[in-house]
C-alpha cells in the first residue's frame, strides 16, 4: 500500500465522522498562512485524543507543545464546564497564534498557555501545586522526551493517562537527526521498562507520515 492509500483512508474517516468545522479549519489555515510546516496531529488523531480525554473523565489536562493550538482545541472540547487545559509552548510566536485560535474557538476561559522551556515550566507547575493532571499529552521537541515523561510523573496520580506523539517515525527515518532519534529511543525504552506505568505504542498512519503514539496509564 502506498501513501495515496493512507491519505484517501484518512480523508474518508475525516469526512465520515465530520472531523472538521470552521474553527478547526481556520486553525489549520493559520498554519498554512504562516508558511510553517504543519507538525500538529491529524483530524482523526485529534478526535482520538478527545475521546481518550472523555474516557478518563479528564477535568485537568496538561499539553506539552501547543504549536498553533489544533490539538489543544480537540482536548479542551472534551473538558467539562469547570475543566482546564494548561498548554506549554516554547515559541512565543506559536503561542500568540494559538491564543488567537483558542479565542476563535471560544475556549480561552478553559485554556492557559504558558510560554517557555518545558523543562523549566514543569517543575514550576509542580511547585505551584497545579497537579495532579488527569491526562498529559506530550508533543514537543524530541531530544528531552524522556525528561518530559519523568517530570510528567510528578504531575500525575494513579490512573493519569499519558500520551506521547511521534514515537515511531524518528526511530526508523534515516533523515532524522541523531539527537531527535536518541531522544525518542530513550523515551520508548524508559516507558517500556518503567514500573510507574502500563504502556504500549500504537502505530498511526494517515495524512501524516507513518508514526506512532505511546499510551500509558500511571500505576
């Protein structure tokens, strides 16, 4: 099967389940208008994240890697009226775009964007007593993925759902820089050996390159 097959399948699923609307379309358009390569999740992956958030009854969600806010909109839409999403973004320009997209979605009261290095922001969240979170989504720079996971555990409780994107492609893609590949490998080996979680990696295909998501539940 070639890439065209997976793209057709993704589009079929998206149309079948109506996985777009003016808000989501405008968010994707904002990425295109900015001339930036879209590194966010696909529509079906966004819906998967939303369903998982609903399944675990999430009221507090933490996201690492806001980008332009596409996955954040999917996640925030799963929250109850008193729920909150805290999303971390290193790039101030991306955070500014995301803030506009969250406002366009009418979700600004449910979402708090924190800008800066997640390796610094995560300990700050712990010190503030913001956690524990019911769900944590890791979709940021790959070299420190293992460190993000360790810090995420400090903001978790038994039953917290931790999901990490892009944990397969960079292992096998020969064009992947070594630091990115090694970061993903360290993360995968860590969660596979960790007694703190029960985990598995789910392969993903579609309009994005073949990849995978790690899904873990804190023991």
